[in-house]
C-alpha cells in the first residue's frame, strides 16, 4: 500500500521561502510513507528535500529521531547516492534493501548545496554558495521553514549526519543553529547531535598522512613515497599561506599522482578490487545513477523535465574552489566549548583519502575544555553478534568510532557496525537518559 502524506501544501510569504507541494508517486518507489518538495531558501534558490517516515515498530513516528543526511563531493546529491546506494529503503535497481535506516529512524535527504541534484536556482541572477558559511546559512533557512511547518518534528531528537565533504557542511550547519539559538532563543528544536562520517574536516592532516600511510601499507616504494610527500609539503605550505585556490590545484595533482603511484588501489577503500584503470568503484555507478535519476525517479517525483540531475555537480565544485582545503576544526571547537550536542565522528578504517590517521590528528589537536582528558582516555573495542567491529573512544560529548571492514562509505561496507553505532548513540542512550533523569 502506498502511503503519501498530504498535509504540506502551503506557501510561506514574506520570508523569501516556500515549502513545495509534497510529491505524489506510484509503485515501485512509493511503498514507504514519504514526502518531498522544494524549499526556497533565498530568492530564486530552491532546495530539494525527500523525507521518509520510519517503519519502526512504534505507535508514532515521532518516537524515533529524525536524521538529516547530507552528501559530500562537494556536489553529490543525497537524493541519489545516499538514498539509493547507502541508507534508503531501496537500491538503485529499486529493490528492497536488507537494512535501511528507515527501519529505525525518520530520514530527511537534502540535495545540498543549492544547485546540486534536484535543487536549483532561477537563472544567472541567483548565485550558488561560494563557501561553507553560505551553505550553512541556506541549510539553516531550510530547517527553519521545515520545522515551522512540521511541528510534529519540533520535539523529536534531531541529528544531522554528513559524509566526506558533507561533514564540513554539517559542522557549519550546527554552528548556525547554535549561534542563532543563543542570539534569538526562539528555535525550540530538539537538536541533539551531529555525525561526521569520514569527513574532510581538516584536509592538511589527511594529506600529510598519504605518503607514510601508503608506504607503511606497502602500496608504494621509496620513490613513490617521496613524490607523494613532496606534493603534500607543497600543499601544506600553500595552506599556511592561505593560498587555498592554488592548494586545491596541487591537490588535484596529488589525486592524479596517487592513482599513478598506486595502480589497482581504490583510494576510497584500499581493500577493494579495482579494474585496470584503477577507477574507484564509486564511479562505476555514475552512468546508472544518471539514467535512473533522470527518468524513473524524476517522473515519480514530478520534477520538471528540463531539470538535469548530475551524480556530481562540477559547477558547485568550482564555485567552492577557494574553500575546499580550509579546515573547519575551529568550528568543531566552538561546538564542543559552547554546546552540549553529541559529536559522533566515525571513520572506516580502510579509507585512504580521508584516513583514520588524519582523523585522529585533527581530533587530538582540538583546543577544547576536555582536551587533556581525551589524550589520557583509551579506545575500547565494540562487538556485534560476537565479533569485534571496531573501536570507540568517548570523552564527554565527543566520540570517535573506528569501523573495521569499511572504507569511505561505512553504510555500504559495514552496515552492521553502522546500525549498532546509531542505535546505541541515538536510541538507547536517549532512553537511558530519560530513565535516569
């Protein structure tokens, strides 16, 4: 049975925002209760959203948290990869996924930034974001309208998750919420935390780790180590000089060099097999996603026929060129020192690009009230069904999960461990808190 909620047909005047009319579709995509539409976050800038209500065995969907899911790239739409490749109810062949986050959580996919996926701008007069702060401002405007009109979600625990570059956007999104709440104290949303999955929080720490990691894993010889290390040093110098655009150009050379020096290695999961071109398996889905999202899915959603969905929006990538290699570690420090939201950092141990070594580095360098406690604390193994699936370290509201048998996309590679982490941190801990307090 198709259950499409039909209570969001309204327009908000005066805030330069509107909530699009919820879509109506048919099988096979409509077997889960869902809604979608567009929010105008600025004049001429329309952000696409796709909401799935949980199928958990609860009396009301409001008994489970709402997860907002942002993709990386920058320029990848969550309506495609996140939804149909990672955590949505169906895969890209529209077959039911064995496990989807919808089974335990309400999930809201947002095509972000504006201009990505089914999000769009009207003509050349409306600009796409040029930096992370502008992205965060658009996301805050979106959430303000969404929560104003979806009052049933205002008291529901809200968590914002981002993968890869999406993690940088999540950090800024959270800072915008925290700052505006402190200034105006009128947004009563039940904002509980963020999830940073293999997130490019402080690029220089990851880039600095490439050469030693490749050498220690036996992926390069001494000559390869030297070539990679020299590029890393160039990038670090440019970042320190705040020449971020030139640093991004050298980073592109670094990516080409990694592929050349490590043939057969998938930089998103160095344990995965690749074909002779060494193209990461991620890109093997590009053609299929582009075709499906611009035909079956677009028709189902009722998206305008002239609106082209892209697996990766190069215009957005270019627009953010001066921002790509900037660290947002200080924004994480702001959240740790000024809020009590839970910050869940998780890394697939087999990711080379956004490697666990780099993640540990930027966390250890954070200047926050519990820095000394973090350095003294030890990680602990966690197990699922009798098998150790990784390690976790927690001090106050900061957590680091290292997930075994997973690369850049933890939900794709090790959903069992991912589900365990989410249920423990988003559901069971919430229940325990309510019992104790």
